[in-house]
């Protein structure tokens, strides 16, 4: 056994398997997060449309929260406060394709933070791109926002403004993506909890079903 552990061919196989598992974890994480953000966008859009068409007031939010939570008791994220965020989110990004291409590539908590801390739409999208490209955690993103990274970039922002005209991020789900450690399995746990799939904050316990649905 000692000879096997030190065998280079065995180590190569082990490293290959580790890479496969990490890639599968990352794909599961990105997929679950994307579905959660899109779901919240759809909920927010529906509320906005119905309020406009039917003249619903603010009290409808509390009623919806109560009834949705009754129907989906294990699903987190259906509080009145979060439903208001969903409205704000849908209003900020009315274009579905854009929402898929950019905001859905970061966590809901990143999006909430951007809505709270960045009022300028162009600046908000700039931070989204940076978070995706650099694999920023929410806390790292907040640090850069509070240190005025956008303003400190100076002339380099001109090139980004030109890129924004195309609206979409150059994101290839099959290509290179941030390391899972950059985003953290904690974000996957939060997304699964929000969708009602997890009771524990440890995503590794349940991750296998998302990596291998046929098991």
C-alpha cells in the first residue's frame, strides 16, 4: 500500500479525480445559485406586474409572504423583506436575458448588497462583472465598494463603458470559472436552503444528489 501511495501514476489518477469532483461541485453550485436568482427575479416581476394591473398596495406583500411560507414551509427567503428585495431586483433589471447573463452569475446576497450600497446602475453592473471575474466573496465585494474601487479605476472605466453597450458578460459556463473555494460551499448551502432543499448548513451531506442525479 505504501508503494501505491507513492506511485506517480496513482497520484495522477487521484489528482484527476479530485479535479473532477471540484468541477462537479462548482457546476452544481453555479446551477443552483442561478436558478435561485432567476426564481427571485420572476417572483419580483410578477408582483410588480400585478400591483400595477390590479392596484395592489404594500400590504399585499405581507399576505403573499404568509401564504407562500405556508405552502413551502421549508423554503427560506419568502419573508416580506425579501419579497420587497425581489421587487426592487426585478425593477432594476427588467431584461430577462441580461438578468440571466450577469446578476444570476453572482449570489442573491451579492445582489442584495449591490442594491443596498450602489445606486448607480452602471456602477452596479461594473461591480457584478468584477465579482464574477475575480470570484469575490460578498465581504470582499463590500470592501471594494466601500474603498471606492470604481472611482479609483479612473481611465480604465472608459473601456468598460464601451463593453456595457453589448449588455452581456462574456461568460462561458463550460469554460474557466472561479475556483469553488473563492465562492465557498457556504454560498451553495445558502442557495439550497433558500430553495428548501437543505435543513443543515453543510452542503456536502446533500451534494451528491446534485452531482449525480441518477444515483
